[in-house]
């Protein structure tokens, strides 16, 4: 569908990134809350169409039920991706209410990846509660994730909006990229510390994280009736913001407060994950980087708190933390440039920018 907005300027300025005291977080939180309120009913209706045990596992994963099936008022996540879909629709002059099912479908796909990632990474907690695999077993968690992936496509297939087929094709292509990124990630875990390159790690992170954030923005553009140039620019905006998000997430994975993250301190280091700060430190050419390679060359002992603390110090001494934070800022600058190509009116870009700034301003 051709955009009714074609021909308007695509290179106008966008608002400057929000500062820590100018209400940027307040705006983003309001957008996330509104998106969750709009999307949750559609999400629940869709999940409730799943059969038997798959429905139970999915409802547990979303925080709506306890392990015994009784109702719970759990945390279903921040709704960042649905909020991006709806904000992109608004930014390009569309009607957000027409894209609620598409936004819910993106959230369903995101949660399929979480179920599978938790199994592969052996993460025992998510959102401050035991992960689905640790409660129901690997096989059931994987199958529930498979069902959620199919459900996302079913939701778009049943959407009467004229952009639904175009959105479904984008989402399916994105899932292939997500799987390729996850495969690269698991392959890196089998490689020796010196075999992983920073370029390869960045490409993997874009596929694993940036691709779906970009897809969410692009689907919002599709539902607004945008042309392909605008869709591509918003996809690029989401990808760059997603890479910034991953960089900060990796920093939090090492230095994060478990009371805020819901995961054990230093969990990524104990798993010997080659996250972006770690790979940057390994390739730093410093004595600390060489020490980190030695530490990463042997399995971690989860009971050895001193060894974990030493690994944290070494990553920081080798520059991993500083590099990741600087790189996140650079990626956000690129995201702003992409957003300016897609949205000519500065005021219209504000919601998308507020959301991107929010997820990359998180602290440990």
C-alpha cells in the first residue's frame, strides 16, 4: 500500500535526546503503560486459544498464573515492542487502534524467543520468578514457545487490515534472522575466547535483539500505510536502538543489581557468555584482557564469589564497560539519524525517541 504521506520531507530534525531530568522517562513509562493496557486484552484472547498444557505454560510465562494454575498478578514485561509498533503508527499519521493485533503478535513472537532462550541459556529466573523450563521441563517450555511462534502468525493471518500480509512476511523473515542470531550466539559459546571477533559479536547482537525492535517499528509503519523507504528507515532506527539496548543489557548482565534485574549477579560471567563488553575486553590488547582470556578458558565455579568478583574487575580494567557504554551512545546517535529520514515532523518523532532513550538509559 502506498503511503498517503509520500512526497513530504524525510530528513527533518528530530527532538534532541531526553536528558535525565526533562521527563523523558515519564513519557516513556506512560507510553509503555498505555501499550500494555491496549495490547493485553488481545494478547490474553490469543493465548487462551492455545490447547491445554501449552496454554497453561504460556499463561505462567506471561505472569498471569502461578505454577499450580491459580491466577497471579505477575509482570508480563515492559511491552517495549508493542509500544514501538503503536508509536510508529502514530508517528506516520496512522490509527494505532488498527494495529493493536499486530502489536500483540509482535509481543507473542518476542515471548516465543524468551521461552527458547531461557532453555538454551539455562536461566533459572525471569521477571523475578522461576523460568518456564525450570517449572515444566525443557520439552514443554520449547513446545510452548513453538506454539507462541505459530500463534503470532495466526494473529496476523486473521487481521483484516490491508497491511497484515506485508507485516506477516516481515515478521516471518525477522524470526529467521532471530534464529540465525541465536545460533551464532550458541556457536560463540563453544569457541575459545580468542576466536570471537567484535564484528561478529555485533552482527550477532543485531540479529538477536535489533532485528525484532526494527521489525516492530517497521510493522507500525506498514500499518500506517507508509512507503518502503519510510518502512526501511524505521526498521534501521529500531535496529540501531536495539543494538544500543543490547549493549546496555550486557553491561547490566555483569554489573546489574539482582534486586532490579531479577537474575543472579554476574550470571553472564558465570556462564562464560561472550557478551559485548567481554569480547571488547578480550580484544583490548591489554594485560587485563589477557588475564580475562585465562579466566574464560576454564569453567566458572558458581560458589567462588572471589573469583567472580575478580572477573568483573578484569572486564572493567580491560575497558569492556567503558567501550560498551560509549558504543551504546554511538548507536543511539545513528538511530536518531535513521528516525529523521522516516519522520519529517520533529514533534511526530517524539514518542519513538522517548522509547528508544528509555531502554538505553537503564542503569545497573
